[in-house]
C-alpha cells in the first residue's frame, strides 16, 4: 500500500514536469505565431537617440496560463549590440504583478529609447525571450522584428557660424577744425588777444597741414557770425553782419598766408543774427539754478522779443545769464572742412609686411580682410591682437578665422580673451559655436539663449542645436528660408521632401552632401534616375560618401541593385 502511494506521487510529479516542459517547448516552437509590429517599420535616429515602439500580439491558446515571459528588445549589428529595457508578462493563473496575457490571446505595447551609435546604421532589431514555467526555464531563439537604423538626422552640418565684428576703417575721413573769435558786448572789432589764443594757434597749424600733406584734401572753408539774444533784433542783425566781416578778414589773412585762394566756390561767410539755439544749448549745460524755468520760457514762446522780455523779468536769473552765458554767444566761428585720404589697399599690404606697428587698429583690422588665404588672414589678426591687446575685435576676429581653420581649441582661447575685454552678444554667440563644435549641446544652447539681440548667425546656430535635439519644428523656425543644407535636412526630417528639394536646388554652390540628400529624396520617391545621378555626383565630389551610402538604410531597397552597387563600390 505504501509502495503504491509512493509510485502514484512520482507519477503525478512526472506528469507535472512533462506538462511544464511541454508548455515551454510548445511556446518556443510556436514563437513565429507572435506578431510584432514596429513603428516606424525601419528604426530611425532622432535627437541622438533611437526610439523603439513595439506592439506584440499573442494568438489564442499560445500563452500558457502559468508561464512567465521576459521579452527583451536588442539592436544588433556587426561587432556590437545594445540592449533595451525588458518587459515581463505572465499567464492568467500566475499570482504576480506583471502584465497578463490570457490563454485566449492578448497583446502588449512597448516603448523605449536608447542612445544612437554609428554601428546601428546597419542593424537588426531582435527580441530575446526567456520563459519560465514552475521550476523550468527556456530561452527562445532570437527573432528579428525590424531593420535599423535610418540616421539621416545625423547628417546635420555641425559648422556653427561665428560673428565677425567689422573694422571701422574709412579710406576717406571727413574732418573739421574750428576756431572761435569772441567779441565784447555790442562790438565787432577783433581784439588782439583773440588772435593769439591757443585755439587760433591750433587752427593755423591745421591750415599748414592742409597745404603740406598729400593726404589731406580741402573741401570748404566758412565763417558763421552771431550776436547774443539781447537788445533790439535789428541791431543784433547788423552786429552779426559786422562780426562776419571782421572775422572774414582774419580768415582771409590766414588763408593767404598758406597760399589758399578763397575766391573759389568752397568759401562761405554768413551772418546768422541772434543765436537762440546756442543760448538753449548753453542753458541746458549750465548749473544756473533756474535753468529749467528759462527753458520753459523758450519752449512757450517763439517770438525773440517776447523771449527776451520774459527772461529779463527774471532779474536775478538774468544777471547770472549775462555773466555766464551771453559772452559765449558773442562770436564768429571759422571752420575748415577737409577729407583725410587713407592708405590704398596696396599701401596697407606693403606697410603691414614692412612695419605693421605703424598701422592703427582700424587699418590693420581692415588689412586682414584684404587676404583670402585663411592662414595669412589669421597671421594679420594675431599681429593685431598683439599690437592692440585690449581690442575685443582683434581677438574675436582671430577666433573667427581659427574656427574656419578648424582649430577649435585655439579659437576658444581667442574668444575667451575677447570676452574678458567685452562680454557681449558677439562673444556669447561665438563661445556657443565653440561649445557646439565640441559636442556640448546644452552649453551651446545656454550661450545662444543669452544673446540679447540674436543675429542671423545666432539663429542659424540655434537651428543646429534644435536639429541635434530632435526638435525639427523649432529648427525650421530658426532657419527660416535660408538656402542651406541644414534647412533642407530639417524639411526632410519633417517628411517635407518637396520643400527640401526646392532648398537644395537654390543652393548656389551645392556640396557633395547636397547631391547626396537629393539622392535620398529620390530613393524615398522610388525615382531611380534621381538616386543614381545625384549619388554619382556626390561620390565623385567626396569618395567617402560611398562607404556611407553602402550602410544607409535610406537606400535599403537598392542594396542589391547592380547600378547602386557599382556606384558605391
């Protein structure tokens, strides 16, 4: 009796074990009946990540009531793999907290992201399944459920634009030199002291330079004579006329001294009467206590006689005005207007090569623009930064050229030096460009966001950041209608191939990448001629495009095409 009971127990246990193993084996052998739908059908990289969206459907009578199944998506490629997070499922009779799949059938939805790496461009998305039933486990054969990864978003041209603050070089610079002759009240004769003033001596030296220098061209000479706004208007008009005549004689004498004939039409002498505008300016600049009251009088009345009467009514104030303001208005102003002629381009190059230290800041910064060779241009800006170490523009310009030379580390040093002198929008944009080239997207975005008045360059750079972060609508807003590669790329990433093609066709000097993107659009349209013609041009311009195209899933349907193979091999 005991022996019979013992044998029966082992028989029941054996049936359970056989049932467990059979259940797992059946699930493993029928794994092909599980349907996996991946969206999109071919994986894509956006914002530096690959998003995997799966919906799996289990048929009726497949999922054992007591089974626990762990499903793990894995992206595999030649030489590597990347494992995504797992999802655990359970049969309807399992007492646990996993998602339940009924014996009558069921489904689950799954989503995860994983950083993109280059090897994924030609890869498979697989699911690995581990199942357990009571104390038994089974590992299913990996199942491929999708191809991957379309990495068109990584074709963004990461060449952010630096802002160059222009020089202020002027080859012709207008210049005016003035000298004033002041008169006693109600008088028009020139006092000897006025002719020996320091201002008159400087005026004479300037006239000497005008006639002696080949780089100074006389444009015109003139006299403006005034009377202070006090007394009868007609008297002051005659007085200003008399002052014009007396100062005209002084100026004529000085011009004759240096051999300038004033009979030419460049000479002009005017009597301008009472100088109310000068009076207002001096009042605004004065420390007279009631100056605001006087200024209100000027604003309230335009008639000169009423103005003078109202001001004289302020007896205490008028006394101070008579002492401090009116004497400065009893004058004639002699002016000489010239143009200084700067060095020619050839002269600037010659001086830079022989004695650059004689050039001023604007001249040497302009000289750098005369060279197209980037190395030479850098040398000139570097010399400018040495001669003018406190020039923000010199250090910044040096950094801009270094960026063009792909010497990002040295450019960063130059921009940081510029920022120590003047931390403005220009340098913040340029330091952001450095951060972007270094791959520090977050820091780059911070710099660009700190630019108070974004330039076209800053908006372009922010567009690159947005592409890299996968925000294509934002990128499109920053890039506007610029006919550049990155703008066409954004349209393609938004599935707007028509606009992308229009942008590519408007690029004046298309690069290999421009032709490559045209080929991609052709592949999306199934236009073989468009694919092959543009791809041939692209690989002819840049041979490394061959290797890229061979593993670009945009051309997945052409991988076995003889024409495609002949182009990329």
